[in-house]
C-alpha cells in the first residue's frame, strides 16, 4: 500500500448501479484508500466512509484529495456527493522505553557505567504507557515468557531510556512532527551558510556582525528547543543544552563560512552553487518520491535525453564539432587529446543538465499539490516546455555560439599574421606549404604563396584551411614540407 503523509475521512453519497459502485470501490482501493460501506440504500444508492491519503505538504492536501476523487469518479458511471471531509489526526500516546539487562558481574563502582555499554542487554525492549506503576509493570514484562518462545532470563531487570513516565505531565513526544524536522533543518542550514556568505563578501562592520550572529543564534536556539520539546515537561536542563548546542553550532558555521569566503573569493559562489544543486536534487526527489519504476522512467528519460544526445556521439562532440564547422572541416579531421575530450564533454554535460532545474520545480509543484493545474494552466506542461526551451537556449548560448566565435577569432588571428590560440585541445598552426615530391591533395588545389592553418591529426593526411580564400584541403604529410610562418605571404 502507498505510504501517505496525510489522511482524510470522507463521507460520500454514491448513486449508481451495483457494477458502477463496485468499479469505483475498486479504483479507490487501487489508490490505497480504505472504503467502508455504512448504509446500503438500495440497488442504486449507498453511503460510504472513505479514508483517503495524500502525499506532500499539509497545505492544499484537502484540495488534492478532492481532485483525485473527482478524477476517479470521472472514470465510472456513478454520481458522488461529498457530504463531509475532515483530517485524521493520529493521537500518539507517549510511551516509556526500557531495555532489559542482566546484572553486570563487576564491582559496584563500575556497575552504572557497565550498564550503559549495553553489553549486558538481553535484546528485549519494552514500550509501556505512562502511569505511577510503570516501573512495576516494566519489571513484570522483563521476565514474562511469550507463547512458543524461550523463557527469558529470570534475573532480567528493566533500565529506563530517558525519563520514566511515572508522573502526570511527563512526556517524550516531540512538539515538532517528524515530517517537519527535515525541512526545518535544511532551511536553518541554508540560512546559516547564506548569512556567512553575506558577511564574508560585504565586509560589514561590528554592528552588522553582531546583528547577523544574534539572529542566527536565536534561530538555532529556537530549533534546538523545538526539536527537544519533549524534555521540557520533565525538566528544562536537557532542552537548554540542546538549544545552546545548536545555537553555538549555527554561529560557528556562520563565522567559518564568512572567514572562508573572505579568504577565498570563489568560495561564496561555490557555496551558492552547491546549495542550488542540493535544492535541485531535493526537487527531483520530491518528484520521484513514491512513484513506480515505470513512472520514474517516464519522467527521467525525457529529462536526460539532452545528456544522452551529448554523450552518444563521443567525448567532446558538441564543442569540437561546432568549432571545426567554422573552418568547413569535420570532427574526424582532427585529433584531440583525451583529457581535453573529457573537459569539453564535461562542459557540454553541465550545460545539458541545466534544464533539470525546471524538472526539479515539478517536484516542488507536486509536493505543494500544484502539480495538475493552476488556474487552468498545466504546471507539468509549462515546466516541461521550460525544460525544452532552457536546453535549446543553453545549448545555443553556451556551446554553439562560443565555439563559432572561437573559430572566427582564430581565423582573424591567422589573417593578422599571428598563431591562433588553442581551443579545448585543438591547436591550429599558421604554416606555409611546399611540395617535396610528386604531391597529391584532396579538395581545393594548394597554392604555395598562401598561408594555411593546419590542424593536429593522427593519420597520414593533414587538414588545412586557406587563410586567404577560406577553402579546405587535405594533403599527405610526407609529400609536403610544412613550416610555421607568421608572414603575410609564403
């Protein structure tokens, strides 16, 4: 059954044939919802109690349940009247936890320390409701034999974990739900790092330092107090320690980030990029959370298609192809060192995965229940359109245009009598060409007076580009003497 974050109780009036109502009940059960028939009003009417679950944020969860119900009802020939809807709030009673131990055969002054090592635990744990007799009940449960199981040691004694819930008001239940702890921690960590980046990059005065660190400390103390609120009813000592520890850690992290950012200018940008990557990854996690492998593939394959297109033709496909296209040559006409192939391919991959930011926003939209429609506009379709548009834009601005511009710059440098700069492992040289034997060529006829750009190649043939005419040709290396030249004529 699907694990849901929130549950609601619905009272429905269902009107339709028996087959139609059975089909709707099957659809609700396939969704992981629980259906109970309260009243059978005849062959065409019935009253149901449905326990419906939904994954995502609490805000908007009720609307998501109603939209899902409408979608399922639309697949059956029945009419449904929603009479009542209320959230199901689980009342988790506090439980006292005990570990059952055997007596430690050590000196009395070591007995307390030995019991905390858990070397003498029997493996049995007890979870008992609170009450003044909880210690007596724990002692009885420690030696109680289970049906069909070996008899536990008769000398087992319970050791409480945390505070014993033997008086009214004592509780171990936290104030903050478990679903909120993760997001609050991420927000606190992100705010702390951002505060450190701002302090390190803006060179503030002592007053700004004090103000920012005070806010960070208060935020850390509030989070620590909330996470350990279960201990405040029995005594504030442990809650105060947790609040002070988290406040100190937040202030120390802020100061460390600020010092690193001030000493290393690129650290702030690296921290912000790392945070963006984490947020993007969390969005992808929210998108794929709870989905089957088939549904995951349906989302990931289109999103990763740009990456596949870059990788399949070979390392450095995009940058080198567009650069050589500026000279009228192919990627196969030149030899590129393996390291530069990897570097060029890495840049192309980074550009290709950039549109995954829009895909990650789908995860946040799904989590906030805006995944289907917002004012009639499909969020999924809009963000997938942004993904495609972002890929085309990034590929045009970061791959095609820079490569074509680098080729144009190299051509202009050659016309000005200079040696062109290398581009991702392709280092063309401005040369003069002289035949040394009966020479052949492929392409335009070589002219001895014209300077050429020669590109590195592994075979017997060298690829040349005429600086004056812009024509290309291939010649055999052993039939020509190729010498570097920066003169206007050869």
